[in-house]
């Protein structure tokens, strides 16, 4: 009998360890994102940057196994100046941290991107480079490729940044997206989100950012009208615990470049 009890205990312990191992193996990691925003003044800068991104930077990322890199530009009519947005997803922090070293070891990258990489000080390829580091929300732990029917040229990608008055209110807004099921609400209403994430480092903190996608501007407006009138949203936004958690909202309308991965 003692032998049987010992065997059963062993089997129980083995099963528990095996379950934990399998759970960790299949659980999706929380991705990190790097959003690079290039500020430009001239068409020559834009042309040089496009060539570098398309022929050197994205191919180098692909060789590292980094897929679904997005490259976007503001919609026509935007008056805030020339900009190019590059969204890079990383499976782990180590992958993000090691990006520069990986690029430095890629000889093909330096060949393909020499015009940009070796640009002289008085002929710079951009006027400013802004970098934002983000961590994916638990309720959308990895990026998603939009399922849209429109051609790339017609698509509208909406990048939103929600600033909060304090760090505590920022955590509250993040909680609203996750525990309050705001992410699930967007999914139910077909917003085709690319990511939702907390900003770890950037110039507009404390804030969070997310990107949703649509077949057209009219499609976008229709979705937001449905969202605003949805009973679940009306209940959520009226809850006392989620009041005053956004002090400023920036909305940027973008379209993907022809060479963007999505």
C-alpha cells in the first residue's frame, strides 16, 4: 500500500509539473513594440528614407525573424508636416534590446542601406527621429494583421494616444481596456486592431497607444458611430471608477506604404 501511495504521489507531482510546463509553452508572450517616427522637411529626405526602409531596414528585420513591420504615412491633407511611422513588433524584451547589435552584425544591411547610413551631416535623411517603446496589453498580447478587403492605398489606419493626468490615472485607463473589457468591445465591433499597448518610454507620458484599421474613412466613421452608441460602452464609460483617466487624446490618420508588411 505504501508503494502504491508513493507511486500515486509521484504521478501527481509529475502531472503538475508537466501541466505547468505545457501552459508556459503555449501561453502567448506579451510583445513589445518600438514605434519610430521620422520627421522630414523635404521630398528628397522622404525618398531616401523610403529606399532605406524598403530595401535595407525591413529586409534586415525579416532576416532576424521579425515579421509584420508596419510603415505608415499621414493621410493627404495632414498639416503637421512630413512624417513616416515605423512599427516594429518584438516577441521579447531581449529581442528589442538586441536590435542594434543584430543590425551591426548584418553586412548586407550596410550594403543595402549605405546611402542612408552614411549620409553626411549637412545632408541628413531626416530632421528628427522620435522613438516610443511600448508593451502590449494582456488582453491583446501580440499584434494582429488586419483583415481588410480594401487595397492598401485606400485603407485608413487610426493611431491613438491617450494621455492621463497622472501615472495612477494612466494605470486606471489601462485597466479599463483590460479588466473593463474595452479591448473585447473593440473586437466585437470589428475595429481590426493591430495593437493595444502601454507606453514605457516616450515624449507624451503617461499614456497608452493603440491602432485600429478600416477599409476607408467612411468605414472608420461608421464603426466609431456604432461604438459610441453601443450599450456596453455607455455602461463602461459611465462607471465611477473610470472617470477622468484621459486628459488628452491625439488621433492620427495613416495609410500603409506599398512596401509595409500590412
